[in-house]
């Protein structure tokens, strides 16, 4: 009987995954993390014959979805699309974070990175980033800016920009990108900062005007948009990265299979083309590389949080 049970367990391990995999996206549909997750998951499904179901769990700067993943069974059937904010920033920003990214989650693999873009509505009077910052100087707290949540890279990057430009802006955090986009276009807010992946489509269709990108070099997707440094604010750089993680304790076999599958998907010309067109840089690589990035970025962003004085209870 024991021999039969052992054999059955071995077969089960060899055939992972034997049922659908849930990939939690801790933000609403339509934003950068969601677009990237769906693109890569669809390709993995096609290539591997697996079933990957996207489960959007927005709220609390990505913490609700991340916490759900951290507390899920470590069987390889629950994954989460982590990113800079909820894996490297939030541990320093939130006084009571319900999960510890480095202890409660296992990095599976990096997917992509992208700069942020500072945008205004197409009918905005602000033609350049300097125009916007000058208006903020003339009217402290009079310029509202949106992000997809407190603690996101967009939030912390704008805190940095305020210090460099010596201005005071009013933060309006949303649960995700979609409502913020609507309110910017509708005039309820004056500035939106989010990933190029999220906003490039609205910029190309003329509903938004891009003032600057936050990377050290210009975005290939928005080549005519200057960097923040080129716009006159030196010493500024911020990008966001995306990666797949699983609950701590998941088997090395599952991590290996998942990492190989996602890397294979990222190597396909179609995926690379689509992610690049959305303003993302394709990454990939071993799970150990992702783990090292999380460690390094946690230290880096802890310094930014401390300098900014930002805190979320």
C-alpha cells in the first residue's frame, strides 16, 4: 500500500500542473500589470497546454492581492504578479503590512520593466513638465495628481519629483489605472503618473499629452517624449518591474517548471513585440535573479520612503 501511495505521489509530481493555475493580479483590469499578465499567461497556455486563470484582486496599493497569494497553499496553483511597489516599497511604507515579501513569497521569475510617464489631458494648458511644476509652485497643493495607489512606484516617484522641483502636489490614490484615466481625461485631476504600458495607448490616441518619462533614457514606445532629467530636473530616475511570485514553501520542481514556461513565453517574437509596443522592456531570467532584485530594491526604496517621509497606516 505504501509503495502504491509513493508511486502515485511521484506521478502527481511529474505531471504538475494537473489542474488550472490561478494568477492573481493585485490591480484592476486594464492597467500595466494586468495587460502584461494576460499577454504572458495566454502564451504560456498556448505553448504548454496549461490553463492559467487571471484573478484581479485590487486594493490597498496591491497589498490585498499579494496577501491573498502569500496565504495561499504552496502547491504551485496560486501565483501573483508582483511589482516594485508591493514587493519592494510597501514593506517600508506600511506600518502594518500583512505579509513579508521576502519571507512569505517565492520569486518565480522576472517578466518585464517599464518607465513611468507623466501625463496630462490633451486639453490641459500645460505643454511641458516645467509648465506643470511652475503652476504647482504658484499654487501649492492646487495641482492634483493621480496614481494607482499609495505606495506604488508612481506615488514614491512623484514624492521624489516634488523634492527635486521644490513643489507641493496633492496625491489622489486610486485602486487601479482605469478610474484615474477617466478622471484625468474628464478634468477632475490635472496630472497622472503611471507606467508607459498603462498610458501609452491613451497618449497615442490623443486623449492624453505626455510631458516626460521617468527613465534615464527615452522610451522606445514614446521616443519624442523627454526624460524628466531632459525636462530640467536632474538626478531623477524611476522604473517599475513586474515578476511572477508564488507562496513561500512551493516546491523547487514547481518553481523550475513555471520559470522555464514563462521564460519560453517571453522569448517568443510575438510576446516581445507586444510588450515592447506597450512600452515594456522584456526581462526573464532565473528565479534567483528575481530574488536578488527584490532584496536590492527593498533597500533602495526604503531610503526613498525615509527621505520622503511618506507613510501609510
